[in-house]
């Protein structure tokens, strides 16, 4: 036996002991939270639910639950500085200046800039606070991740049958499945995040779905992803397909078989339907041209205001369209300063996730890998839409940060 083998044999039991110790502490924190624990679980379950209002705003019930948690928790919430990054503070500065910049340039602020963008950012920060507040152990992180996956499964289980019924009852018909997220792109991205969590933990000790339901969940999520016809979500899915074998090789059947069998069935039995009905939805060449034109305009705005951008909400105000690319949106409205902060922000969680994955006990590596791939997939997803405001992405980032904090604590136990 080599020295390395000896160190590895000593390290793994200590890691497990540290994880169990942290799990116990996390359970105590959850127990002390009382009502807050159940409110947080409810918040995550209803996270992907939105409603259109007569004011032109989308109402998310999860935001109301979030405000209730903040109201009840208030000054008793405990958080540590290592659960945050310097990029959080820089984002706050960038958004505040962009709002002020827009006021100076136009002499007034639109509701879109104030409510949708600025207040929306504050709510996302509060969501991050609430999640890291209660996910203070690996077991707590696992519970939160399971709730995210369960939320996606429940939506998919309801949305897909209704989508199929729409072909029979015209009043229910929609060309693209969107669930209760309203936007098919956002819905598709949510399905990708759920698949990341499912595939990276399937057939592992830390599985989030029991064996008997694993295949059904795979097929259900894939069908919902496909019929969202979200090419932005498909970019994120491509990232997932490329990276999953490196995290959980046991998931190869869930990755390969449904895609191969689904493609074969489509070619053998549904080829005319796919050619006439679905091909136009998949290609949408006119939309591709429009997106490229939007990116060209965003680039022009950036060159006109390269350092600090044109101001929060300015692009929609000037062109009556959103940028549909998160990085280019930051460039256009917050300049190179905002774009650098955005890249630094998402990369900070990527690095934290990698470090947490390396330090995690073997039974939790699938979970950490799922969170890490969900974050990577969302980075790919953000190339096609403004993904910054997707609440489930912020939950994933909060869980990665919580996992990093748990890994730091475990490392202290080892030493």
C-alpha cells in the first residue's frame, strides 16, 4: 500500500464523518427555522409559476412567499460573508448606476427599468439570501435540489398532457409548451436544469428520484424540453449531454437511449408530421435573422456607450425589443463594466462548484455535479435569452455557494 493509498483511505472516512456532522448541524438549523423551512420548500415548488396581469407585469407567487419569509425572518437571519462574493456588491453598484444613468439620459425612468429590472434584481438577491440561509449542510442542499427537480416534474406532468389535448381541443392549443412560466424559452431552460439534477444523480447513492420512477422522469422532462422548441434551451442541453458522462457515467443510458429511440420513432412513424408541422417551429429562420439584427444593434449601442452603457432599460425603450442574449444585454445597457461584472459573477460560482465537487464525499458528488452542470447549462442557455432573471438559476447558484461553504467546513474538520 502506497502513502497515497493510505491518505485516501484515511481521508474518505473523515469526509463522510464531516458530512454527517454538517448534516446534523443543518438539520438543527432547519428544525429551528420552523415555519421558515416549510415556506422555503413551498417557495421552491412554486418558483416556476407566473401569471400575466392587466398592468402588463407578470406576477410570480414565489415573490410574495419570499417577501413573507423576509418579513418573518427579518433580523434573525444568519448569513456569513463567505456565502457571498465580491461580485454581488459590484452587481449592486452596476445596476444602481445603470438606473441613474438611464434617468440622466432620458429624464425619466420606465416601469420596465424600475420594476422589472432593478426591483427584480433586488428580489433575486433576496432569494439568494433566503436559500443560502437555510441550505447550510449537504443534506439541506440535497433537499433543496430535490424540491427544484420535483417542481419541474410536477409542471411537466401537467403541462405535457394539456399540450397534447390542445391538438384535439383548439381552445387549449399552443404551438410551444410553456407550462406556467408563460415563456417557452424559460420553461425549456427549467427542464434542462431538472435534467442536470436528475441525470447526474441517477443510479448513485445520492439519487433524487427513486429507481422505479427514473426512466419516466427522463422521458417526461425530455418531451417537455423538445416541445418547448427553445433553441436557447437546446444549447444548454447540448452542454449537459457533453458533460454528463464526465460526472456520472452510469447515466449514459438515460442520455443515449431516449434520444436514439425518439429520433428513430420520429423518422419511422411521424416523418410527415415532423416535416410539415414541426420543422418550421424548429428552424424559424426569420427569427434567427431578427436575433442577429438585435445583436448587431446591441453592439452599436455598446460602441456608443462603451464604458458604462446606455442605462437600465434603454434598449427596450429605444428599440421596443429585448436583447435576447445576457452578455450582450449587459454590454448594451451597462457597458464593459457591467459585462465584466456579469462574467465574474457567473464564473465565481463555477469555480466554487468545482472546488465543492472535488472536496465532496463520494455519495454527494453526483448532487454537486448536477448543480455544477445546471450552472454550466444556464451559461449556455444565456446565449439565446436574457437568462439573468431566471429564478431557478439563482437558486442553483445559491446552492453551489452553500455547497462551497459546506466543503470549507468539511475541510476544517479534516484538519
